[in-house]
C-alpha cells in the first residue's frame, strides 16, 4: 500500500477541535514542517498533547490551541518556551498539567484500550488539585488511594522520523525514539514525516529492523520532507538549531509571533523556508549538542 | 589533604557528592552542572556502584566529562536508557535525583511550574511540573539552591506544589512521612536536611564564613537548629583534581554569580 501524501494533504485530514499528539521531546525530533503547515491552515480549537517545545509555543501563539496537555514546554537551553509562556501568562489556555510519566501512562492506556491506569504519581501535589477531572480512587487490592490516569485518546498523532518507506515502515535511528511509539499507538490516525524516503530493502538488517518501533498498520500516511524537523533536531542527520531558537526567542520580546510568521512561515514553501538556513545541506551541518 | 583554596561551587559539588555516598546501586541524576558533578564525584570516589546516564539515552559505567569532548572520546555505554525507560527506573525506586527548584516550602514541597496565586493566569510560567510528582513519591530526592533566599524558601506553601512533601493536609490515604524520602538541601550558604522534629528542615552545617543567623534570616520559615552547627568540610585536593578532570571546560566557574571563593572573605 502506498501511503505517500503531501504535508497539505495530511493537514487537510485534521479538523477543528481535534486532540492531536505531537511526538519528539522539547527541541528534539518535532514534526515542525507539519506544524508550519498547520500555522498556514484555518485549523483551530485544537487540544495538543506533547512533551512540548516550539511545536506547542508556535501553535499557541498562532491561536490554534484551546487546551494543552503537558508536563513541560521547553527549548532546553532556553528553559522557558517564550510563546507558551506568553499564552499562559495571558490566561488564554485551558491546561491539563501532569507529570511526564503520567502523560506516558495516559498514552499507554489509550493504546491498550483501558479507561485509565492506576498510579501513585501525582498524589500529594497540585496535579490533583488543578485537574478536577483527574480522579483519585480506592484500590480493590490494598488500602491506599491511587490516581486513575485517564486514557489520552488522540484523534491524530504527528511524528517525525529519520527514515520511512512508502508503506509506513518507520525507523528512528536517533539515540532515543522518545514516546513516539506511544503517541502513534494512542492515535486513531498517525501521520509521519521523514527525512529520508527509503525502499523496504532498508529495513532488512536486523539492527535496522530493531529501530522500527511500531507496525506499519499504525501509520496512516507518510510525507517525505528532508529537514522537516528543523529547527528541532533529527539525529543522526542534524542537531538542534540553537541560533534559530535564539532568534525565535527574540521575536517573543520584540516583534511578536506574526513577525516571525511573516519572515519564516506565511506563504512560504518548505524549500523557501529552508533556503534561509542554507537549504537542506545547511540544515544537515547543524552540529549535535553534547551534554 | 584538605585544600586551602577552592571555589564555593567546588565546595557545593563536594557536599552534593555526600548526598549519594550511601545510596548503593541507584541511578544518580544531577540536573545542572553542580549537581551533576556532585554525582560524578560520588561515582568516582565514595560510591562506585552508582549509575549515571549521558543525559540523553545511554546508561554509562563511567560518568562523561561535561561539555564538548574530543573526537576520540568513547563514552562507556552499558545499556540503552531512553526517556520511556527512565520511568521504569523511577517507578522501580532505584534512583536519587538532585534538582534546583524555584520554590521550596516548610513541608519540603517544591515548585518549578509557575509563579503567582492564580494557576490559570500565572504571573510567571516556568517549566511545568515535569517529572517532579513521580520522582517525589517514588525515590530519593535532594535539592540544590544556588541563591539561598526567602524567595526560594517561601513563607507559606509553594505557588504550585509539584512534589509531595511532609504536609499532613496533602498526605494521601495509606501514606505517611516515612514514604517520602527527601534528603539534602545544598545551598550557597549551608547544608540542610529534613531530619528535624516531624521532618522539619534542619541546619546541618554552614559554609566557611557564614553565620547561623544569616541562614535563619534568609529562610522564609522556621528551621531546626542543633545546639552546635559545624562548618561544612572543605574539599580535599584529590576531590578537586577529580572535579577538574570531569569539568575540563571549567563550567563550574559559571554556575554562581562572580564565582565566589569557598571561604567567604571577612567583611572589611
């Protein structure tokens, strides 16, 4: 089955009010080309589930977001995501702020068809007080109380991988595939962008097949966008574009997000966007961060 | 041999290392340069059984030096430890994390999420609760405070309680104080723990040149003071050499404003 689509065909599948999970982690391996395509669309009232970075900041700044389900939103070396911060401080967002592990459990519950997964995580903190929908329940097996972390069912998951074939077999060769497999499994539809489109032959070596974290039956569509994670990283091809994030951060202080969009997003193709960074060759020269 | 010249950052690294020395075989996670070097020093000296990651996706059998490393450097991987597996480790309880919260209250609760009285309209949005709720109820945790003040050690509760503490009003059904394991609080002026009466914050030692009165003044709630308060032990020359080896770019000198000396000069 050939699942190749363009970014605009994928975004056309999304609807107002959907709950959308976004893979990656902070400034790493975010499907940013799809985010830019959403910024150019009329989509609105989205609920975003994310280990958040600029994906969340940009969608909030563009007024696309009704609610964010998150544990953090951060650009790592710029700890506070500037546009998410603005949106929160203006009081314009609904939020479900939960522990990083609770978010994982919510995705797993959705993937496994469970209404909730019991956990002790969140007890004794404001995670319980600030989320009245989050129930604390008794256990049939002990005398303690437990948080019933509800399934986070996603209408769509958006993820970026380094390689995929047209059937939707996806490889993540980066050191960490983060929670992308759980986002995909929690979603009714999973849309993948890839840096390299490969033939199925690519997955034959066992060590490559071990870097495929979900079955192709879960991949709804594949879009080939080399550099599509920029300005987030996509190891092994390119690192986090810290200098671009510094510039992005400046727009939050001066100019605002509209000015950022005018320069980098509005009316631009992905090729035109990338040309501002030396094209795909320039992006692939961005060094990896050493921790 | 005790060193005669050392920075405050180096003193804090050595104290941070003591937090991990009796931990046995657990994952030591130090967030930030000083906590990470503390864990590194402990793993290199007092507790070789510790485990550390490369802060990305692998568990190491020797800590990595901080910052850029030569092309020839090969990190000593021992297993994959991506973020999803970190939670398996957290919930197995075999971990000790040391982080620097923005607020800490008298119950040992901490905040890195947001500041202000209205949660839905925060004055300052910070990181979010991150993994603090899970860390605090699952394993040992220590705090690192580079700027000991009443802004950090707040009067009243934290604006957003991200981690569980010794607060009777919030204690979950079936839990008591013994289920919560908050260890050291290492600041730029002193070392404290939560071993006062009813887990009250207790002064353990003051750094060279710091008075007990200064600690009391800079803490927004009452702390437990013992009859005598020792001075924080100075680093040894061996410790300083190990710290220098794992911090070849001297990032530790940039962690505290003006990189003050470990022995505070007497005011003139």
